[in-house]
């Protein structure tokens, strides 16, 4: 792996130039190029953050409207106060959950060997018909 590659982009280095005289995606001599890649299922962080925030808002609604409150405070202002606190806490918990799942996916990553396949355009003539 070159210093420009991240673990999820093995072999997709945009700064690396192909060798002169070679067709990109295949090795010289028509032999398919083989590469070792790492395959893993990594979580997307944004849905975890959004879900954590929404759960925090739901907890704030329960605190403000389901529990008995003080008569000197309006229920909507109590909800607004707790919504900010609980939503921020939910976002933090959602991010922590995504980080834990991401670390687990790194441990469960599998290595595979792939080889390049010729493009469908390689076998066609100028009219788009196959030879």
C-alpha cells in the first residue's frame, strides 16, 4: 500500500501514473492484473449521529411532557432546555456507537484477491458492434 492510499482505497491511488505502454486495468501481455484488497463493512457516521439526536429529542419530550413538572415553568420551555441537552448527548452516543462498530468491522475485515477484467468496449469495433 502506498503512502497515498487509505485502507479502504487499496489500489485506487489517483496520483499514481500507469506504466507507459500499458492499458489501464490490465497488465501487459493480456494477463489480468491481480491485486489483494481488504473487504469490510464500515458504518456510515451521519445516520448514527442523526438517530442519536432524534432519540435525544424523544427522551426530552418524555421528560418534559410525561413526567410531573413544576408549575412555575412552561412545559415547552422545559422541553426546549432538555431537547438541547438530550440531543447533544444522543449525538455523542451515536458517534461512540459508530466508532465501536467501525473498530469491529476492521477486526472482521477479509482479504481477497481480485483480478481485472477487460472492458466491454475492448471487443467492439468503431460502430459499436462486437467483432
